[in-house]
C-alpha cells in the first residue's frame, strides 16, 4: 500500500508545475442598474480561482489578481451575474441588473453528472462546505445534523470515533440496510460499520447490545477537503446509481484547485474542549443494602455481602469504625448504633460526576492548490486528535490527499486523485455488558468510592459488589479496552474527452480499499470472562467501481435543448473478516494468542458484483419546461440467476411558470413547479439464496459465557447456519411520487423549496421462521411492504441587508410518517432490538416500542392490586411508544457585519420516544434519583381490581385509597422492584424531544488592507461551539443516542450508552 501511495504522489507531483505571475490590483464600485444605489455584499471573484472579496458599505471593492488575462465575476442574490475582462484596467465599475429568474446554480447529480438546479424536476439540497467545517464534528455524518430537510442523523455516543446513523426519508427496508450511498467525486465509497463480537457475553452475530462504539467509515472523510455537498433524496434523483442508492445518496465534490492560478497555501487549526453534556440524575443519600424485616440494612462487601442494590440506610446514619477495610481507605463502615462506631460520618460519593474528564479535539489542515494553463492541482494533509471524556479513550485520523488534472492535448483531460487515511484509537465498552463503563459506573452505590483503586495487591478486582460481577469502571477503561487501526486508500483516475462541442466521453475507475485491525481485550479477573480473553479481528475490504459515460448536450432548435447521457457501470465488493478468539490468558495484561489456553479461528468472505447500464435524457422547451426520462438495468450477483436482472425507470418534469407567463414582479420573483415518479431496486444480502453451514457451538448462559466452540477435544462439528436458502428471491422495489415547488419572493430575498413525497417499498426481503424439522430456523422471502410519506421544506431569507450588516436565515423542516403495510402471512410482527421491545408490526409505524404495561380498564384507568396497593401488570403486552419524531427543524441564523460573522444552528426535534432501559435498572437498584421518594406514602391513581378464580383480573368502580410506602417494606412491596429487572417497559419509554444549539461560530476576518505588507492573503480567527445547550425532558443522557450503532435499524435505544458531549474552543485560518 505504501508503494502504491508513493507512486501516485510522485506521479501527481511530476504532472504539476508552478507558474509565477505579476500581481495586479483592481478596485471599483458596484451599483444597482435600476436605481444606481451602491450594492454592499456583492461577491467579486477572480474567474477560475477562489480568490475574491465582497463589496463594502459603499459598494466598493479591492482585489489583488493572481492570473494572466484575468476576468472578474460579480454575483449577488436577485441580480444577473456579470463577467468582466480586466484587460489591464485598474478601476472597474459595474452596474448590476436585477434578475431573480435565472437560478444558474450548477449541482452534481447522479453518476457525477452536472446539471442546472433550475432544470431539475425533483428535490435535491446542497450543504455549504463552510457549514460542515464550522461544526467541527469528528464524524462527517454528524456534521449534517439539522442542515438538510428530509434527513435524520443520530450519533451513537460522544465517545471518540463513535458512529453516526443517517436516514433519508425514513426506513425503506425491513432487515436490509437503510443507509444512503456516499459518493466522492463520482466514486461510491464504503460507509459500513462492523461490530467486534460486540461483547464477550454475546454471539458474534448479535444485535449490537454491548461491546464498543465502532466507527462508520464515512468518519475517514476530511471535511476540509470538501468543496460542495449535495443530497439526492428520491429515485428520480438517484436512479442512475442503481441499487446502491436505493436509500438516497450523499454526493461530495472535493477541492481540486484552479488553472491559471499561482500556488495558494492554506492552514486551518481548530481546538475544542469536550465535556459531558448530560447524565442521569443519581441519588447520593442512601447506602448499599436491602430492606430486611422492614428495616433498611447496610450490606456491602466489607461486611460479607455482595448486594447489588442501594436500598440500605441513609449514608449520614453510618459511621467509620477504627478498623481498616480493604474496600474503603477511610475504614470499616458500620451503623451509628454499632459499638465500634466513631464520630466520623460515612462519605457519600457521586461516582458518575467524578469519573468523567475534560476531553479535547484538535484539528490541523494544510493545503496547497493552484494551476498552470493546462493543469490544476490540490494537495492536503489533515490531522485530527480527539481525547475522550472517559479516561484512556481517544481517536485520531491522518489524511493525505492529492488531486491533479491536466489537459494532455486539446479537449482531452486526465485526472488522478489519491486519498490515504490512517485512523483508529482506543474504544471503551458500553451497553448490556457487565464490563460496560456506564453499567458499572451508574449501578455503583453512592457509599462506595470507585476511584479509590480498582485492583488489590493479589490482582483481584476491587468493585462495589465485592468481586467482579460488575467491573469497576476504572478497571474497564484501563484493562478492557479495544484498539483499532485502519489504513485506507480512496483513489480514482478519470479520462474526459470532448470529441465535439456537443459530445463528451468520460471514463472513471475508482477504488476504495482498507484494512481494519482490532484487538478486543477482556483482562484476567474481568466480570465477563474471569480467565481473560483476547479477540484479534481483521477486516479487509475492497470496492472497485468503473463508469463509462457518453454525454450529448445540444440545441435541437431555437427553443428545444437536449441533454442525453448513456452509461455503463461495473461494481465489485470483496470483504474478508478473520477472527481469532483466545480465552484463558496466561497472565493479566498479556494478550498474545500464544498465551491462551483455548484458541478458535473464524473466517468469513463475502463477494458481490453488480453490472449496470443506464441512460437519461432531458429536453428543455423554451427554457421553461424541462422533461426528464431516466432508467437503469442492473444485474446482481446476490440474486438467483432467474431474477438477477431488473429494470427501474424514472421521470420528472420541471416548469418555470414565471417564464411562461412572463411574471416580473418584485414581490413574487420566481416560481417553478416540479413532479417526479421513479422506482429503484435493492438486491438481497449476501448468501441468502443458498443454504450454508457453520461451525457448531454450544452455549450454557452465564456458566459458559463463551460456550463450547468447535473444534474441541480433537473433534469438529458443523450444523446448518440457521438460514435456508431461497433461489426464488427477487429485488425489493421502492416506488416514489414527488410533487414540489421552488418559489422566490422580494427579488429573491426569500426562497421556499417545498416537497411532498410518497414512497412505497414492495417485495421487501424478510427472514421468516420455518419448522425446525427442516434443520434450519429461518428463510428469506419477498413479502413485506412499507410506506414512507411526508413533507420537506427549506426556507431561505435575507432578512436584513443594510450597509455592512446582513442577517440571513435558513430553515429546514422535515415531517415524515411511515407505516408497515404488511409483513408475511401468519407473521404480525418481528423483533429487531436486543431486548425484544422494538418491533416492526403490521399496520404500525416502523420500530414501535412494544412491551409490558399497567393494566387498565376500558376507560383507561389503572387497575390497582388491593393486596399491596400497587398497579397490576397487564398480562398482555402492547404498544407503549413510537420512536419516530413528529417533525425535525433546523434553523440556521447568520449575522455579518464588516469582517465579523456570527452563525448558529438551532436543532429542534419534536416527538420520538426513547427506550430508557438505564432508568428502569437504576430505579430497580435504588440509585436513580427518582428513588429518593422511597419513604413517601403515596396513593396510586386508579381503581381497585379483583382477581377471579380463573386468574383473570376484573376492574371495579371502587377508587383506590390504599396508602403504600413507595420504597416498600420488603422486596415484594417495593414499587421500583415490583415489575422486574428493567421495570415495566411502559415506565422506561420517554419523550425524546429536544431543542439544542447544534453549532455556533463567531469569526472575524481581518481587513485586507491590514495584510498588504504581510505574506497572508486572509486571516480568520474565531470561537466555535457544539451542543452548547440542550433542553429536553428526557431523564437519561442526551436523547440523541442509539445503543446498536449506525448499521442497525433499531431506533432510540438507551441502555447504559456512553454519553454525548458539548464542546467549545477556537479556530484559526491562514491563507498565503
């Protein structure tokens, strides 16, 4: 790989030459041609470069030119763009004519095809590169939060390198991927998230309930390299990408430099400090123990107990004795009535608050760009160092990128690009995992100090339960971490030939390959694996993509224009995952496989190929009606031969009715109506058409957490892998209708882009249970149907524009509804989460929460048990929550005054329930803040019930008047322990609505005249912040969390997840 990189960089450098130019300064004034008033804020750009300025309060500008034969481009909202040749002039005054109808924004659509946004008949949305950079997110996906209508982003956690999930217009597949395609410069890239045997208590292919928060591979993208970003939402926009874009596409164009420009060197630095933004509230009043014979009793390891709960006495009623204890540096704790008690009151600890540290995030980026008459180039180096809020956690990323394009001969351009990324770090365990940091931390009783040491001299673990039933969080962060090291190359070569003024041929070959090496550790004396365990996992992935395109752009007549593209695509993906599991380590801290008493090896290889041909034709009629027809046919290797070919079409219409009716009104400036219809396919997962076998394994729950994995005792065994092959499978199909309008008012100062869409997925692939007598448990079938529909709106406004002061605002609104129309015959629902509470059920929204709840009568009144005064539990489970939000709102506000710029994004989510399993367990354990009311006498609102002879419960009309002590007088009457380990599902469901300051930046650009005698072209300094404040009624950590990560279809799951962060810091940008 290093030789490959060296070769490419040498090649790129060899093609690049540097040119020196004489500097020329041009100044002038820009006015309105309508009334001759000065125009402040006009963009003045040297054509073909990024060199430019904006006009001041008096409409005046001054710019230093960098090219030979320069031209200046003047652009401003509501005015026609003008290009003026300098021709040696030192003063150029320009009068700009108003023209709000010419929306000449060029965007990159599917297959890398550039198009005028005005001519599109479907919805797309751009995100300014500056917005992405200013958020200072480690994960590129997280930087899109709140910035695009129809898009929902969920960060897994605030831990370094954590994955982020992205969905465009909801979930369209039941068990397949719902993630969009990521494309860089026309090359689709991998954005997978692979788990590492998530926790030692889980199967290898589990649902992600524990383990560490791994990265999605889009985290390897350096935001500083991005020039522009476009989100393609529906099939009419993505059809040319084929099945890989069944869920939409995020199309990224990177910086490439410009021809005829002298070298420009840029350096950007950002530094933030990170802090926990939200934690569950815990009680620090009551000690470890239980209620014994009606009396709260102190029970801890120091007095011979291993009680997990904190239902003991008040801590201020306990004293230290003059006796040493290995469990507490201050001595043995005893009741105040104990003869050994001294006057020293026992200490109470807030273990959660004391555990976290201040993290940091530092980024350095340097780039060189420019070009000659025939060549342009861009080189960049980026470095990110993130230290976590949890001790001993970090993530770093180093990126080298080089791109050059040269005209070998007239009309024939060759482009080379190579991006090498090294990323990885140290990751900590979370979730349903007795070695999870948050599980051990939050369950710890407030009468025990975790930080007083996690190991005894004999090497055994010091934890609050007396052994290692739950790991001390300091033991976990120092002993049970996972390291990963990713080496990745993304590169492409492109040939482009303009055979005729109206005919272009383009060939593009791209590769995305990486190796991901991981070491998962569970040290000796860990709660999960007492004997110790090490898992070495290596993931090798290689994607190859080839595109050939022929494009015709020609006016057929004076009123009809034609744009036609015909293309071929080849795509292959190879993934090899090797896993070595060693158990029974020779000594603590030594994770060499040679020291393990038992070693098991597993290998897995997936291969996939896809061939596609596609075409698209757009007719422009009188520059006001734009009609598009597109289609693609794919041949997929994951489907049976009889069904591996499938075609999907799309059509769209855009009508600029202001042109048709010659509307020239300062109030209503521009209007376009659009409509589209399209289909897109989604093929089957790998190896579901054939039956397979897997190495046998025997598990015995807690006594054998890893089970017996063959080969064992010299024997080997295989059994059916559980999924019976189906050679009749066919592709899933999503059909979408879309209607929308692009409107502008007040000479373009207000713009509205609104869209209604309705998407239905049919023949969705679903694994259904089959009789076990077959030897298999499930079979994949085409049976499910889902519907997503909703409204997206993007509102832009230049609210104030006076002199040097401007106030611009952008509002992105998303309202999506979904419904599972059907699953399969005899299957009303399937469970998708680790604990059986989230379902995909017929007739219900995607991912509803389903579980235990209070028993209610026909009037909705809770039925109370007359025997103990506590509510009855309904013997029938039911729907208790919906994780899908009512709406999402992103509100960007930007204020500029001279060189000062303030920008902030408010992110609002209304609705969307979250499963707070953490709260249920903390209340059961008596450490949740809610349990402070344990001694209060309460009367639960409801009516009394009667238990019939057959066991059924019937509600009466008698109101409940029974007073109960909420904490109970024994385990059977404790409200918080009466309904199981995690409590009733109903009590764990909470509203996940929020209002947050997603990001904020305050930047100052030094005046150009200050830099005239310096080597700098520009200097920017700023203050930056992220998640600066959060308002939510959710009682857990930040409700933007998801235990099962980015690759799962589970939504809104919080079970001892690692917390999120808030950040603030500084940035500096220099241009030479």
